[in-house]
C-alpha cells in the first residue's frame, strides 16, 4: 500500500472558506460524539506526561 499525497489549497474565497469551516465543525462534532471519552482520556494522559495543560475543549468551535 502506498500513501497518496493530496494538494491542499492555500487560498480560499469567502464561500469556500465558510464551507471548509462548516465541514471542520461537523467533523469535530462527529469525532467528539464517537470518541469523546477516549479523546478526554488521551488528553488527561498527555497532560500528566507533559506536566502541562492542553487546551482542547470539544464544545468550543475552532
């Protein structure tokens, strides 16, 4: 199996940017619903190892 690289545009017009933000918000919500507990546990573990707090609030938008 080989990895395929995709091109990510670096410029968006306003409508495209809104579409990307909307998609990311929906993806974040889906991931939080499906993996929220695991994400929170991983965040706590990371914080314990790093000795610092990671600011990841799953209820906050980007």
